[in-house]
C-alpha cells in the first residue's frame, strides 16, 4: 500500500547572495513564502509546519497563490527534498512530473527518449518496449521519432513527453502545473489518456491553477498559503473557500456528469 506522511515539516532555503540591506526595509509582498531575516543569512521559509497524510486512492489537488509553496511541497512529497525540520515518509514508487520536458535529451532520438524518460519515471526497459507502439501512435510523430529531439518543434516535444508520461503505471503520481500547458486541441486528445493514467495511479497529487483540471482529476484538496497548509478537505470545500465562490455551481449537468461530481449544493437545483 502506498502512503505519504509528512509531519510538522519545514523547508528553508538560505540565500547567501541576497541584498540584505533592502530586505531590512521589510516590504511585504503578496506572493512568495516568508523571508526570515533573523539570522545572518536571509532564509526563504518555503514550507512551515506542514502536516499532510495521504493514502492509496487519494486524488489531491494543490492550490494557492504564486510562491505559496506548492512546488516545494510536491518535491517534499516526491522525496526530492528532505525537510529542514520535521519528517516526511514516502512509501511507494514516485513518478514526479514537474516539467514535461525534464529528463529529455535533445541529442538523442524520440524513440531513445521514450526509453530514457520511462526509466526515469520508474518503469523498466521491458515495460517501455511494450509501450512504444502505443506512444508512437498517440504522438502521430511517425518517422520523426528516429530524429534527434532537437529537431522537434515545441508542440512536437509536448506530444512526445505527454505520450510517455501518460503511458506509465505510477504508484504515486506527482503532477505540477506544466501538464496543463498544452494547446487545447491536443489536450482534448490527451484528456482520456490522462484520465486513464490517474485511474491507474495509486495516489495522485496535482498542483494546478485551473478549476476544470482539478475538478476532473481530484476529489480532495490542500490550500497552501505562505508556506502553510491553510485548509485541507474535499475539493469543493477547499476551492469554494480559496476562490470565494463555489466553482461547481454554474457547471452544466453534462460537465458535472463528465467529472463525476454531484450537482450544485446551493439554489434549488438540488438533484
Ligand atoms: N530553489 C529555491 N531557492 C530559493 N527559494 C526557493 C526555491 N524554490 C522555491 N523557493 C521559494 O519558496 C517559496 C515557495 O515556492 P514554490 O515554488 O513552492 O511556490 P508555488 O506555490 O509552486 O508557486 P507558483 O504557483 O508560482 O509555481 C517562494 O517564495 C520561492 O521564492
């Protein structure tokens, strides 16, 4: 069984080349984590006293303003960062997808990249060999898969990366923003694959600014604010508090059915 247990965790980034003089003026910005100036070196407190407990089957959306600590938390949940204080225990194999292009080598072919990226995401060579045809078909890249990746356009790279990412069988799937940043037409094609991927994953944590994505893939949520967990609960509860309105309220019956959500709670549209 997969699980993630983070207890009273802090992640600090000491900044050795900051202009400390101007920091002392204490201009408080709206975005970003807290900057501690108590010690000789300023420290960005990206996560502060975070406690999160996740188990098999959880589908968690991560929301919060720019710099609230979402990516840092995802890296902690992936075991990429160790907490400065507190603890983080991850049981299960993590497939971290922070940037679709990360781990791709421009000098090798698309086909070779399929293999390398698959291995990086926790698959074996044999497992990836079985998936090559399926990925080839999905990307529609044809003979370009024999060409070095540097010859691809941005959209072609995204097709390849998305084809690979959606082919894996992750125990713990950690998705950052990037995955939503593909053009609408291709996204429509990728949507079913993404849904399948999420269905196959033991546990999903997904940071995204789009309600639509969150509603489609997640059922619970964590709201990060200045490095703290401000709220944890059902997706609807948390999004309603974060946005100041119920994002499910004005969805059509068709969309609600597609994302498998209950009809809006307010008004007389009960059931
Ligand atoms: N490698 C780093 N070195 C120093 N500071 C960092 C580093 N990574 C993140 N931070 C700081 O930690 C805080 C949280 O950043 P993080 O990237 O986790 O936010 P986020 O919620 O993912 O933001 P966004 O929505 O803009 O992507 C910010 O104040 C940022 O400046």
